[in-house]
């Protein structure tokens, strides 16, 4: 008997959290056959999907707000595939799915806290106005989705409060991680202490504050190093800041690193000064790597760790970040803290358990939909 087909809709296959999470989930499905439909020509991760023998269809659609028209274009392909349910990721795919005239279950992933005040406050007034309009559109069409799967409880609460989506229509399933990949033994460390951070080079990740706090800390510890792994539009500006502070030889913008687990295992400290998140994937990877963690006190981080596991700094506060990085260098109970963090991550974010929860959710939704 053929397995039921789950059609995943996604805006692109860039090297991002949602895209990698989809790859790790789809390659482990047991009771469903995955088909991935990419609604653009962004296919950076295509070789990895192909290596896992996951069928990927590139179906570029205009990147505009004519979602109903794009849904009509997509409908012919959907009828050819004949999926048993559809699960969308990222904004354009989510909105197109709402206008897709099919009777099978529709699922949307909630992967970021799009309307968080911390996010909106960083935008220009014109962009804030645009987001407010999109929020109203989002709210008015949410009724066409059968189930929302949220990365975190923080996001679920936000969408329940801001869009009025009933809590029973949002199920929390976090992104999973491979324990075998990130549970490696930590490498022997030298006297030169290295701080690392991981994330897209955008203002909301707090890298500007991190570099400036690091510059102050280096006055006290001149041999320390900082590696920031990731790419993004802020690279040039960060390079200017690093140069102006005389940090060219001690701060490295490494770009995207494929074997990120190796960087985690070699780091003395992981710093995560993000202003807002969906589910902080890099933080979870640091937990599984048993890296000592300094992170911002945002609700998204506090859903994953507590004060017995990490050092929290006040979000957006460069001075407090400096204090906590300094404290990290002399703290004596890191072994206990990192073990607690690892144990929690291993219990809650192990990929096999997460995939099983996805499949159970799909099966229940199919059974419920077919009973009417």
C-alpha cells in the first residue's frame, strides 16, 4: 500500500533554519512520502535534498501579493501530485496555501514571531505600516488553515493574542536536532579563550553589541578571540565596526560553516545576543554541544534554558553583555550548567522524537478530516 503524500510548500531552499529543519524532518519520515515544492528558483540546498532522495519540484511564482492568482497557478501541479495533505513554510507559501481551493488538510508552520514589538520597533515607519496591513490580511485569512504547527510556545501565544487564532488550532512542535551530530566530545581548549556566535548577519541578532562588548572585554583579556558564523546584509557594516575598533586580528566573520558542530565543540563560550527569535536553533545546538552559553533574556531563549544552565544578559544592553562575558571567564560551575542544558535539549529536541510527533499529528489530522 502506498504511503500518504505530504506536500511541503516553501518559499525557497536557502541555507536557513526553516529550510534545514524541513530537510531533517522530510528525510526521516516513515509513514508519509514527502514531496517538496519550492515556489522560487532559490535552490541552494537542493543537492542535500537530492542526496536524501527527496522529490523536489521547482515551481517559481511571482514574488508579489497576488496570492489568489498564484494559488490558481499552483492548483494544476497540486492536482498532478495528489497529496493527502499540504504543509507550508514561510510567508508567501503560507499565504498562497490559504487561497488554494482543495479539500485536503492544510497546515501552516509558524516559525517566527513576526509581529513581536521588538521586531517592529527596529523597522522604519513605512515598513511598520506595511507589516500592520499584512497582519490584518494574515488575521482575516487564518480561518482557511486547518492546523498551525508552531516552533515554540512563545510563538503560539503571540499568534493567539495577535491574530485571534484559537489555541486548539495551534500545536507546538519544536525543530529537532540530531544528537549524534552535536553530541560530540568537546575538544581540549587552550589558554586563549574563544567566544563564538552563530546567526544571519542582520541587526536583530545583536552582533553589533557583541563586537563592541568584546572590544571592551579584550582590554582586560587581550588574547581572547571571537568568531561569528553566518552571512547576511550586515557583513560590510560589521567589518567596518571591527576595523574601527582595531579588532581585525581577533574577530573573525567566518561566513556560513557547513560543519557547524565542529565550531561548537571547539568553542570555549557561545554568545547569543539575539533581540527576538522563533525557536533559537543555534542556542539548541550549543546546548547539545555542551558549550557554556551567554544569551539574551528574551522569552524565546527562556523557553529553552533557565538560569541554572546559562548566563542571561539584558537584551540589547551592551554593558550587561560585557559584564556577563567577563563573568563567564571566571565562573566555576560551567560543567554542571552545560550538562543540565544538554539533558534538557536531548529530552525535548531530539530529531527522531520530533519527527514522530509530526507524523502522529498528520495521521490524526487525516483521520479527523476524513471523518466529516
